[in-house]
């Protein structure tokens, strides 16, 4: 069975849960993750937060800001 690849979509920045999830996933699926996208209010700022956390985790994957509003 082929190994799955993942894109993590998050609204990091409001609560701690998404940050915890990225830390956990950095250990569990690091080699299978293609990138991180951010959504919801001020998606660009959320992308900066995610990118900063990924740098702290020494996890070099792309981060892209999605839409801030539906």
C-alpha cells in the first residue's frame, strides 16, 4: 500500500490546539507532509504564525495563506 501524503489545513492563532497539533504531527507524519495552509480571519498572519512554529520545530515545509473569508 502506498504511503499517504498530507497537506495540513489550519486556523492556527486563536487557540493553542492547532499549535499542539502541528507539534504532534511534526513527530508523526513529518516525512509524509507536503505543506501547511492557513484559513479564516487574517489567513496571512496565521501563515506567519505557522511558519514560525515550523521553524522552531526545524521542519522545512511550505506554508501558504488561504482565504480569510468564505
